[in-house]
C-alpha cells in the first residue's frame, strides 16, 4: 500500500490545532477539506510503502524544520479559507 505520509501528518496537525485553538471560522466539512488541500499543495508529498518507511518519515516529521513547515502551511491555509470560504457563510 502506498501512503502519502505528508497527508497523514497534515490531518493530524489540523486535528491538534483545532483541539488546542478551536475552529478558527467555519467548521464545515467543505472548509476543512479546503484547508487540508491548500496545506498539502504547499508541502512536498512523502510516499511510504512499509512500516519501516513510516517510522523513518515519522521521525523526520518530528524534527523542528519539518514540523514547523507543516504548522506554518496549515496556519496560512486556515487564514485563506477563513477569509475566502468556497461557500456563502449562511450555508455553513
């Protein structure tokens, strides 16, 4: 099975961020997916095919440079989606 480990990390970072800070604007599924997609488009994918690959990549993501890149991209994406949601706010 091929896994985009970046996607896994972004989803986990998003959940941690929302848990710690609460939803920053609309918390509908469309906005969440927009935030995740925008974040993923700012980061390089990292594909793994084995448990060993996951362990190594997990260690790399725990290092400050990668961890900071994910969080920075996530915060930027939240800001963009909150300012310009892809739906009228009344429909949220």
